[in-house]
């Protein structure tokens, strides 16, 4: 029993020839990795110094399909905040939705919000409302890639445990209160815009080419069945593109961060994207007609 640097060991194995045989041995305070004519000697630390995470003593235990777990993660992780000062936003908020009795995942960075929900798994009723850290979310997503079947989850008030095939991942939870996110979800956005998602995404990507600013603002001008996209850059010039759309409401101009729009559009599984607007200063509600229980909210920008 010994401990060794995980990153160094991984890099060595990754760079060795595919399919080669590796001999692992130990000598005094070193781990020896031999492969063909290559040999690596890595310093080790005492096994007894390795930290032990306490087990979850009590909590809710339930099964969730890997497909549902992927759905919860993929539709929300892009909106997790990376701002360390607002640590309570540095993860996915997982909780029971009382009004619909669903399991709901929410992530927001203050500029955009993603929410997705699935039917509440058996055994999850009454579970604690928890915030799963961004790093844990990323590792779980890697572990369930190409995995079929169910994942066993155990949730307590301060830890979460995932049993994925022969792998177990236990993580502490973020100790903080997630904000009342429902206040920012628009309830009365009546100006509905429906457009083919591929056309919309490619057009935004094209016009934002002339924007180098961090904000990458793009202006959407809606006039009957026409959508005009405009980007004005002091250094690189201007760009515009018109798209025919399904829109029958008042004329409206609103600005968004182009990258944030593209992030949301990449989560849309159907052919069309549905954007519900109120006015130029209010957040947009974006949905996928082909996915129930998935909504996105995007704050506008001044352009």
C-alpha cells in the first residue's frame, strides 16, 4: 500500500505505446513503472497519510437511469458559475419540485439560467435540496459516458455518493443556500419567436465573427416575419444577417451575449428553437419544443 501522484502516473501510462505491458513494482519509498526500455521511478508517500472520507451514515437512496442523469447534467452544467465569490452558484442545484413532484436540476451564473426536470425516482421523495459542486458534476459526467443502465445515488445533507458500475464517487456538497431562482423565470413573455435552430445558430456564429469584445453582443430586431441580426464592432467593423421567421407580434429590439445564445442553442435537440420575449429590458425564456421539462433564461444586454 502506497500513494503516488495521480497526474504523473496517468501521464506516464497515457504516453506509453498502445497495448504494451507495464510492470509495476515498489522499492523503499518509490514506485517503479517499467515498460520495454522505459523506466520511471516515482516518489511515494505513506499510505496511512492518505485522507479518508467518512461514509454517508443516513440519507435517501434511489436509482436513476444514466440517460436521465446525462440529461440533467448536459442541459445545466454550461450555466454553472465560475465566480468563486458566489460559491453557492458553483454547482448544480438538485432538489425535489413540490408542485410537480419531479427531480429538478438548476444552474445559473447570474446571466443565464438552465432548468431541467425528470420524474421523481422511487426513493427520492423528501430528499434534501443540495448543490453538487462543478468538479463533481464533471467527473460524474465522464463516468456515465457510454454507460447504460441505472446509477445508484445516495444523498445526505452534506454528501452525495454515486455508484456507477464498479466505480464509486463520493463528494462533499456545497454548503450554502441557492437563491430563489424562480423569481427570474419569466411568466408572461407573450412575444413568441420560432426559428430553425441550425439556421439561427449559424447566423449568430457568422455575424459574431466581427466581435472581439468579451461581451460579444448581438442585436436581434424583430419585425413581423423577419429577424435581423446585427453586430457592431469599433475595431473590426459591422455584420448583419436577415432570417425569415415565424413571428406575429409587436416589433422588438433586444441584445444578447452571442456566446450565451450559442451555448443554449447547442442544448436544443429538436429542429426548432422557441424564444419567448417581453421587451428589450426583460429576460428571454427559451424552450425546446422537443424536450419537456427543459427551459433556459437569458438576461438581455444593452446594444
